């Protein structure tokens, strides 16, 4: 069936329901337009602090950071995420007043696992050493892209409510940007990190 030319005076004035929805849409558009810039004053947005870096330099920074802050057990052994030598290091991150914390995304892991104290503020630098990765803090729904050659900084203050007897909570970092498939045991689908919040 061919497209026909509309009849003369094909339009009619809006009826009552159409006017109501039109006004609601316009009002909502104005609210969103005003809320976007105001959100910067209410700390609702992630900081846009970013620095240019090189993967080699950032790798050295990460190694120094892990060497300085890696957690040790009662016997003086370095603590790793899986409890095995060579595993992902567990690091007690310095607060904002003490210095900056660092996190790296690299195929197919986040390093180190950060330990944060509840109700303390942290500056966390993040970068990638190889591909574009995603940073999704679950279940808080904080999402960022992590790119090679850039160090992204977030200011973060965990304020968790602990249940009776609970001393820590774990939050998971998930890569939400496809960063290739490696083999049956590792790849984008297995790229998960951890942040531990303690009282």
C-alpha cells in the first residue's frame, strides 16, 4: 500500500489527556535540566579528577604501594586474597589524610584487594595496564571506565551499617567493559576484584 498524502487539516488540537502528558514531559525535562548541574554541589557525581600516566610508571607506583601497605598475618607473612603465595595482595589502604590508595586493572584481575575502614575518606587512583576495563562496585552501582594511560581518581567514604557480630563486609569489583577472552579459566567473565570494609 503506497503512502498517502495526509488529508487537508489532518491535525486536531490536543485533547485533555495529551496536554497533561505534554506538560508532565516538559516539567520533567526542566527538572532534569536543573538537577544535572546541581548534582555537582551535592556530591552525587564521581569526581572528574584524571591524570595522564604511562602503564610502566603506574605499574611501578602499584608495586611500591603494595610493598608499603600489604597486610601481614600474625607470623609476619604477607596476606593474599586466596591465601597462597603469589596471589592477589590484600592491602590496608591509607586514608585521604595519610596518602592516596592505588588500584590497577589488568587482564584479567583487579589488584590489590583494598581494605578500607568504615566512615573514613579515601582517594583511590585507578588505571589499566593493557586494555580498556570497567570498574563496577557491586552492589553499590558505582560505574567507571578505566583506560590505559590515564589515572582516574575517586574520593570514596564507606559508611556501612554492620550487623551485630559483623566485623567486615566485602564488596566486589566487576569489569563491565568487554576486555577479551583468554582461556577456559580466565578472561573477561572472571575479572572480579574485592574491597573489604572493616569497622
